[in-house]
């Protein structure tokens, strides 16, 4: 039986009062941050979760007009951190990058994912939301490799939500799952399990992994989820809530858009 993706999002949002972040300490202890409110049993439907990103990517998006942000103006040092000599992760001409630094093994990222997906759909064409897996160590690196292997093999978009679901709802994947076990999971999305496992340790994936590590270090990312705007501003989650986080990002995006357009004539 399939369930609407909205139910999955609502179940994950039910645990948002935890508003915290995952970070390197979690990799050291091999124990994820606790989730005290479990999603209802009916949302553990992998087919519904897996279908969400594929549908989102294939459905034509209606053009969105940029509008001025409505919330309070963010304050440097409180709402965001300026990144000295920062650079976007994957710059594109005419685009304002919002890099989402996340970890599949981070329960807070699992809660955040439906929110960033919904926010992304509301953005104008000049905003590019780019997922960047954190590789703090231990199982973080394993699942960052899985992300890039899935990207390399063309199954990342349709499997992305399902990996969160498998780790945090179904528990069909574990923190310490081997590449072979992870490959068997991704085989459900049309790739050979052995090919997937070997791709995880390929030169191409290693290159992408190192680039992601360098980006996180350069951007001073210490926990997930974090958003990096245009490579210049780090916005991290705090106890004030995700609405504050998105408000800050929207103001910073508007700032970058104004800078790109140049002075008024």
C-alpha cells in the first residue's frame, strides 16, 4: 500500500522540536543523535518515499518570480557566518548556489529533507540547491560514497529519500552497513549490486568525496544540516527553528541576486 508523500513529511516534521545538528562527534561514537518521536507505522512505505524525488524531478516546474524576502533582516554572527575567501561548491553561470550539507545517517537531516525539498520547489530559476554529503569520518564517509556512487550511476534522484527512510524508519540499512549491503539496497533502483559497491571505491567517487570534504572545511561546516549560500555565508540550524534558517537564506539569496544584477541605472 502506498501513502502520500505529504504524510511522510508530516511525520518527520513531528520531531522538529529536537532542532539540533549532527556532527563529527557522532561518527566518533558510532551512535546517531536520538530521535525520541518515531514516525507513525504507516509512513514506513519505501515505494512512496522512493517515488517522491523522481516525480519532483520529472514534473515540469512552473516558473517562479523572485519576490523580496518578508522576514526580519538576518544579523551576521547570529543568523549566519561570513566565510572568508569562500567559494561555491559547483558554481553555475547566472545561478545562486544554496549548498545543502547533509548526512544520510543524521536523523536531523532526515527531518529536514522534506522541508528543503518543499523550499526548493518554491525558488526562482536562478536558485540552485545542491546537496553535498558531509564526510566527517566513519559511517559518514561510507554514505557519502554511496551518494556519489548513486549520482555516478544515475540513480541518486530516485533513491535519495529512500535512503533516509531505510536508515531512520525501516532500518533496512544500518549505520555500519558494508558497501556490499548498501549495493544490494541500491539494486532495487536498477543498478547491479556489485557494480554499485565497486563504484563506491572508484577514483571518480574518491575525487568527488575529497572535493566535498574541502568544501565543508573551507565553509567551516561543523554540523548538519547546514546551508551555504553562494559559498559566502554559512547558515546552521539552531533552537529558533527551521523557519529562521530559511528566512536567513532567502535574505542572503536576495542579497546575491541584487549583487549579480549590478547597480541600478
